[in-house]
C-alpha cells in the first residue's frame, strides 16, 4: 500500500514537471477531440457524422475547425481553435490571415475562383494548380487539385487517400512542442510541427518557418496598420528554385511552400528584376524609385506594417513587427493572396478586380505612383 | 442680431456649397496619377476584351499585366506562351529594324493602338490621329492609329529609339522596354487628343524625366521656352493651333502648347548621325527658326513681320509629325493651314513646269513669301540665280542649303544661319 502511494506521488510529480508541455499546442480535455470507440449515445453535438476517424478524432479537419461565429478562432472546451470554415449564411466579416473556406464551399460562397476548394469532389474551376511545375504525380495529386483523394505513393507522410486540408498541411502535429495554445511563438522546426503544419514531403525534411500570433490575428481583416498583433513570415530573396529543394529551392518560408505546387511562379519562373517577367515573390522591396515610398515610408526606409499586405522578413523574430523595412523586407505570395479563400477573385486580399472605379488599390502600397 | 443671423445663413450656404463640391469632386482629389491617366481611367481606360471576360474593371492593371503570365492557369488572348518582361501579356518589341510593322506583336502598344488597321484588343477600339489632324485640325489626314502612323513611308524608327534610349536613358529604360516608353509614360499619359487646348492632358514625358508628364506644369509650355516669341500656326479648321483658339492671343495659344523643343531636344541634341540623322545635333538656339534672330521679312500670317514680335520661334511639331508621315523627314501633311506634299523633296512642287527638286516649296511657302517663279525671291543678290537655278541642270534642292544647323553653302560660310 505504501509502495502504491510512493508510485502515485512519483507519477504526480512527473505530471507536474511536464505539465508545461502538456499545455503547449492544443489544450483542454482529450475528449474535446478524441473518442475511444466512436459510439457515444446520444451523439454529441458538434461531432462529425461520419467516422470513425484517424487518431480517434471525433471529427475531420474542417469539422473541428468550423464555426458559426465569424471570428478567427472559437473556444472548444478551453482550447482556442482557429476557424477555417465559417458556416453562417452570409460571408464572414472576420477571418484568418489565411482567409476562410466559406467563399468556396458549395452551399455557402460556392465560388471556386476565390480560394482553394478543399472539399471532396467540389473543385470544378481548374484542371491543375496554376503554374504547376510538377506535373507527373497523377490527376489526383495535391499538385493538381485538393479536392480529390490522392492514390499515389505515400511520400513518407502516408498521403494515400488524403485530400483537402492534408494536401497542404501534410503532417499535422497538434501535440508538437511549439508554443502554448493561445500564446504567440516562433515555429521553426520539425519538432515544433513547422509553421501551421506546412511542410514539404517527409523526404525533404523541410518545412515553413514563421511566427504564429496568439489569437490568429483576431479582428482581421480590420486590423489597423502599425500594430504588432500579426503573424510574421520569412522569405528568401536569394533563392533560385521552387519548393523546398527543387532547383535550389525557394527558401523556408510560405513562398517556398506555395511554389511546391505553383512552381512556375517562383524564383525559377518569375525572371529577375529589371524587368520581372512575373510578379516577384520573395523579392526585396527596393528602397528606390516609387518603392521608396512603400508602406508610407516616404523615403525614410521605414514604413508601417499593414496586415492586409503582409511582407516577409529575412529573419525572425523581426526587430519591430509594427514596421516594414524598405530595402530589406520582401514581397511574398501572402502579400496579395489568402490561401484558404477570400471575398475576392483569385484569393486576393483586397478587391483588386474591381479597381479602379470601385474595389481597392492595395497594389499602390508598393507601386506608389500607380494609384 | 438680425445681421448676425444673416451672416450665419450665408456662412451655412457656403458650407453646404463646399460640401457638395467635395462630394462631387472629392474623387478627383483622391485620384492618383494612374487613375488620372488615359490607361487608368475607369471609364475609357484599358479594357482588353479577353481580360474583361473575367470582369476586371476598366483601367485595371490586369488588362496589360498578367502577374503570373496567366489568369486562372490559362492565358487570355493574345497567348504568347511565355512570360514577358514587366509582366506584360506579350513582349514589348520584336526587334524589327524597320517598318512595315506587319504584326501587332512588333510593338506591344500596337495590340490596342491600331483602331481598325488591325484587330484591336481594346473594347471599344479607338482612334489616334496624327498631330496635323488632332492639333492642326486637318481632318483629311488619314492615319487613324498609332499602328498606321508608324507604318507610313517615314517614321520614327522604333528599333533606333529603343537602342538610343537603352544607351542614354538607362536609369529607367531597360533592354526590354518598349520604344514608345522613351517618350510616353503609360501610367501617366493622358488623352491630350480629347483636350487639344489643355496641356494638362499631355501624353508625353521627357526621357530625362520619365516619372512625370511634360507640358502640364509651369515652365513646360512653348510660352515658357520662348516667352512672347512663339506664335502658334494657323489651324486648318480655323483659328490657331492647338485648339483653334484666337491667333492674336499669342501668349494664350503658346501656353496651350507643350514645350516640344525641349522635349525633342532630350534626344535630338545628341549627335545621331549613327541613326541616319546627319543634321544632328540640333541646336535650336542657333537656327533662325529657333531662337536666332530673323533677318528676312518674307513671312506670312499669322507670323507678322510688322507686328510687335521681333523674332518668332517655332515648335518642332509646327513642321514635323512625331510618329510618322508620308512626307520625308516626317514633315506634316498640313502646316499653317495648308497641305504639304514632300514625298521625296525632288518633285515638281506646287509650281509644276516639269522641273524637279522644287517639292520643298510646298512646305516652305506655308510660311514664306515669294518662293514661286513669279515671287519676290528672298535670297540676297550676291548669291546669284545660278546658285540654285543652273543652266542646263536641275534646280538645286532647297535642303542643299537649308537644314538644321546649316550656315554655309557648299562648304563656304554664309555668315548667318541658313535655317
């Protein structure tokens, strides 16, 4: 009996010692997300209707990351869960920096040109990823579309049968040791799960590095410029290729990840400055000409960070997240696009298509005389 | 107290008026240089038919620039197959060393600036008449597009322009830049053709000041170049150039005309003999048609030798078309309210009579008296008739002696400028 007490005390000490790790990443009760037998009666509200699911989950990706509240996250039993799909009738007024799938989801926005349609069998807009430079992984490969189940080789991360969210978030690690749920932190390694679980195939050993802001930029897209409440991205202007490794790779930021599928839009395809052949991504915003006035810098070299037009940094953490350093910081894919979905044509972060006359001219944040 | 109330009512009215004014014109104050330009205007700006299919707004960048060499993974017409410099939907220039420019792909601008001379990508298609038509009021002038203008017998050679600009204006002009961009900033250029008397709508930018328009600001008109010395020529349809305004308002018309001399001199003050321009560099200070004092009296109206102006200074575009012409040296088809035909310089000219080399009279007599056989020849007597009219031989070309920078005859100094 005494021995049992000793073991219990030792167990409790161990739990207490490692409790910080237990609080990192997701937090709250295991039953928020997992079920042992997928057999509850009555069936809990909010659980998925199909299953059982891998990892004993109560729902699929979108199921858990959906909310009828228009916000960047919602509370699930004490755990803050980012909302990627708003399920309300009208379009969301607040959404993640990466956007929301509301605009593409059939029965909601239902417009495939406004986002990546990750819902099974729904994408009927494109036959392959624009700028696809892979081309040979089969018609159901993630490089072709995200709405068909992949039937090819597992590519280390057991991708067979996967589609949708897992087409990009290849190796989701909700229990990775990154930073506490609800707090900010730099995510820059495989152990931490990579930024937003965005990684290359397992054989690359590479993934996206970035700084995750604690509340998923709550209030976005209505955050005022000049604040610090935003994610931070990294870019690499010296890169020469696409993806993480191909033709020299495109660095270790979001641009590298995007160009894994949209390879021709990368350093390898966009040409070089003077003149660019495509709009550059991961290129330094020059501190000259009209760009010297970018982000309101007015030639001072320092502008005001605008969450609607996020720049990438050459290293993280940045010295002052409220500023843009002209001549150092970079334009990136995310400067113009929201990967999940946006209210605007081609996943744009602002209403580019209807400008001028209407719409919005955020292009002139950098192209300051093109307004 | 009553007075005070009245004052408040007036004050209130003023506020209301100002408020309405802001509401009505506020967007103009907010507009930037691009949206003020011809290409960026939301009503009549760029509107590529294929791109408009995606419902891009008129004036939107996407009508000319495909940021990823495609839209939605495919390429709207014209599909060149490759990404093009400056993210344009096609290459700027084919490298054609001479005209005819048989294909719109020879110059990116031709895709839209072709009216019905080819298939314009712009909806709706539109005209760009030459200077004589637009500012000279000579509506018989036929080229209705830039494409057609450059496909005339004589033209500003696009290859040469590109080559020259690459060498001399490399601060903004790149190896893949469009030759047209040497003189026009497509993000600033306005529709001067719609407002010929308003240089604020100028379409040109000096190569040495590409980031701004030329002619729209103080110090950039012909009146600034030659204060009280620039007399705009007659306009074919009445009045004086550029808009048919009152000819006696010398200063007013001069203020409506961009300083084309300074503009053209950005290039033509260089020695351009390598480009076949043997009479360069041009120094307008040293020519009589420029700032050097006149010596003769045989000038026609509106130039008035008996008037108060002691010397007249011409604008380059008083005689030359900027893009192209049927006349040699890009001489305008209409000058000072008269038609001009100088196809070779060697023709009979307006006098006929079977003798050749008199064609330049068409041009010169637009402003000078006495150039015909029965005229009072203005040449000084010491030259002698045979200098130009040798027995048993053809007349000498006017341009043997009269050309930019000339001050000698057959190598013998004349003692004063001959042009």
